[in-house]
């Protein structure tokens, strides 16, 4: 794959990454909204749209991260014919695992206090991993810039 064709691929990656951070922020707001309403004194009923919104945003986050993984793997295979050229690979796989763990903890374990805390811990780790993948991605992208 020649350089210009790789450049448009990584432009999509940069935009998707921006969307990923926006989606993460909206998930944090809606998630903390759910938590705040439940923990309020007295507990208030939450609007019917809040949970579906959080779920829809969560689904989008999973989709975006899988898209970024695909772009990264396809682009790297096209360029080198092999994977594993930097720490970016590890950071990328970490992000994908944590997003899936977040979806599983969110969908199956939020009925108990321990489960809800697990969902929050996974999402804290996910934020760190997202910053790692951004940092390592930024470093590898430098060698393709004109
Ligand atoms: C990756 C996909 C995700 C899915 C499928 C998901 C799903 C869920 C579900 C089903 C709940 C329980 C809602 C209820 O009580 O009815 C929940 C709660 C919550 N989620 Fe998520 N979530 C995801 C990602 C995230 C992310 C990235 C964050 C934070 C940045 C987040 C923060 C929260 C918070 C703060 C709560 C409230 C916990 C509580 O009630 O104490 N979620 N999530
Ligand atoms: C969730 C976000 C992301 C995931 C899951 C992801 C995943 C991957 C993976 C698995 C690879 C193959 C790495 C290898 O085998 O060495 C890759 C390559 C690459 N990614 Fe990402 N990536 C993400 C975000 C980004 C961002 C934000 C950038 C740019 C700032 C970026 C730029 C690149 C570049 C330039 C390569 C080619 C690697 C090289 O030349 O060594 N990625 N990505």
C-alpha cells in the first residue's frame, strides 16, 4: 500500500478516535445521571429514555473501537504485511478487551452494588487505555506525515 492511500485511512482513524472520546464522555454523563438519580435522597425515578440512550451510546462505542481495530490491522498489514511494529498493538488490543468488558459488566452485572462498581472500575481503566492508544498512535503516525 502506498503512502497517500495509507494517509486517508489514518484520517478516518483520527476522526473515529475523536468520536470515540465524545461517545465516552456522553456515556460518563448518562451513566453518572443514572447513578445520581438512583442514589438521590429520596431516590427519584429516572426518565424512560436514559437507559436506552446509555445502551445506544455503549453500542456505538463498541462499534467505533472495532472499526478502529479493523483500520489499524488492515492498514498495518497493507503497509508491512505483518503486525506488531510498536506498543500501539498492545494498547489497541487492551482497549478492545476493556470495551467488551465494559459492555458485559454493564449488561449483565449492574443489578448489584458490586457489579455496578465493577462496571465503573472497568470504565476507569478504559479511559487510561484510550489515552494510551491515542499516545502510541500519535507516535506511529509521525512517520507517515509529510
Ligand atoms: C461499553 C458499553 C456500555 C454498556 C453496554 C453499558 C451499560 C450499562 C447498563 C445496562 C447500566 C445499568 C443501567 C441501570 O441501572 O439500569 C449502566 C450503568 C452505568 N454505566 Fe454503563 N455501559 C457502557 C459503557 C459505559 C461507560 C464507557 C461509562 C463511563 C464512562 C459508563 C458508566 C456507567 C455508570 C456511571 C453507570 C451507573 C452505575 C450505577 O448505577 O451506579 N458506562 N451501564
Ligand atoms: C481504539 C483505538 C485504536 C485501536 C484499537 C487501534 C488499533 C491498531 C492496531 C491493532 C494496529 C496494528 C499495530 C501493529 O500491528 O503494529 C494499529 C496500527 C496503527 N494505528 Fe491504530 N488503533 C487505534 C487508534 C489509533 C489512533 C488514534 C491513531 C493515530 C493517532 C492510530 C494510528 C495508527 C497507525 C499510524 C498505525 C500503523 C502502525 C505502524 O505503522 O506501526 N491508531 N492500530
